[in-house]
C-alpha cells in the first residue's frame, strides 16, 4: 500500500517535472539582464488568459464611458508606446509579432500596466497627477513592457504553483486544475494586483531605460519619474507603488543604467552611426 502510494507520487512528480522548464525569456541587451526562469505554466495558456481578461476590462471601461475619452491623449500615449514596441526585438525577436495594444482609461489613479503578450493600459491619473513628460511616460511604459517581455507574470504564477507543490503533490495538481479554469482571472490578478519581486523590478527598470533610450527618449527621465512617484507617495500612495514596490537602491541603480544607455539615446536622437546597435 505504502509502496503503491510512493510509486504514484513519483509518477506525478515525473509528470510535473516534464511540465517545468528553465528558460531565458529575453537576451541581455546593453543592460545585460540575464537570469534563468523556471516556468510551470505554458506561455500559450497565460497569453490567452491575458487576452480574455484584457478584452473584458476594456469592454467594462467602455461601458462606463472611461475608454479613450480624450483623442489627443490617446494619440500621445499610442505614439510613445509604438516607438518603444518597435525596439522590443532587441530583447526578443518574437515580440515583433505580439498583438500589442494600448488604451487610455479615465480613472483618477496613478497606474499603468502591460499584461502578458503586450496588452497595455495607461490611467489618466498617472498623466495628470505626475504631470508626466513624454520621456517619463516612456519610462513607465518601457518598464511595463519589460515586465511583459520577461514574462514576469508567468514566472510569478509558476512560483505560486511551485509553492503548492511543496505542500503536497496532489494539492498541486488540484491547484493546476483550478488555475486552468480561472486562468484569465489569475493573469489579471498577478499583473494588476500583486506586488512584483525586487528582482523583477530591477530587471524591468534596466530593460525599460534601454527601450526608452533606443526609442529616442531620455532614459534619465526614469529617475525623475520615480522621484515624482515617491513624493506623491507620502500624501496619496499611488496604486502603481503597491504593485511595483520601490526599494532604496532603485534611484541609484536607475541613474547608473540610464548613464550606461545614454549613448543609445544620443545615437537615436542624432541618427548617428551607432543607432540601433
Ligand atoms: Zn514594475
């Protein structure tokens, strides 16, 4: 009896092992972000969940009359994100064919996000409360796009499944079943509500400044953006800071990496020979 149970556990573990893979979602770029990630849920599942959740959220915003209300604002945000998206193949060539999409939601909340597979939203509260410049908008969206390129939501979901695996293999299997049923809800929750790890934040910061620089936005704006965000934090904590926890070294790290990618920015602005390198 006991042996039979053991054998079953081993078989289940093997089945799980087959579904677990270590991947490097992106290549390093100039900022050199390289780290193997353990994935237990497939990109296809996560991406289709994200598309479902995004469609639902945008339909809801439309019903409330909060979707893309100001044509000039929408055009501005689209122009900035398009330039950033054009640079994503630096980190992963397949991003060229992602179904990128951005909408501006009229909500008085300092927030912006990018779901897996390039589904983005900018909240009007971020634009108005921070008085964000184009370079600063590029800093926020470059950071968000980088989370998506690194598939941080998929990684976080995989980690949750890994924790369940530690508790008990049968429980983990049940967890997977539940996850399958509500995958759209889980993707939305992980992307929009749960705090990201410090590692994920640092990676998104570093890749974000590179995307911005290559697109011709001043990468140093990431520093002023976070300073504005933190200043606001003392009176009315931005939602963005709860999902993107700041840390003491962030400003220093951003300064260092903004300086490192500054030549890319100068090349993009001047159209010099180094552009696109
Ligand atoms: Zn973040």
